[in-house]
C-alpha cells in the first residue's frame, strides 16, 4: 500500500516537472506540473491516461479538440489518442 499527499512537493517550474508517484504492472501514476505558459506538445501515447488539474488551469488537446479544465476538473484519454497540454 502507498499513501501520500498529492500536493506535497508540487513544483511549478518554468518548464515541465514529472514525478512518478506509483509504478505498478499495467499502470503508473504521474504528478505532472507545468509553469505558466509551458506546454507538452500534442502526441500519440500507447496508454490510457487520467488528467486531474490540482491547481490553476489547463487546456488539454484531445484528438482535434481543446478542452479547458479548471482546478479539480479531470479528463480521461484512451490509448493511441492524440493528447497534449
């Protein structure tokens, strides 16, 4: 069992900051933080994903749509679906 505070050590640098919180067979839980204006270019990933905005706002690219998310909102993505932040 693993427990923790998802907001602990949350870093908003100018670029991308990624921390693996949990790694298991079949899934990984990542904490990803971006400074204001930073992006992750749209790409196709071979795994499903769950994005939850903890602080601030994000625009998530999902296929050919942009989805605006605010704090405490989430979106899910299927494997092999184009995505970006």
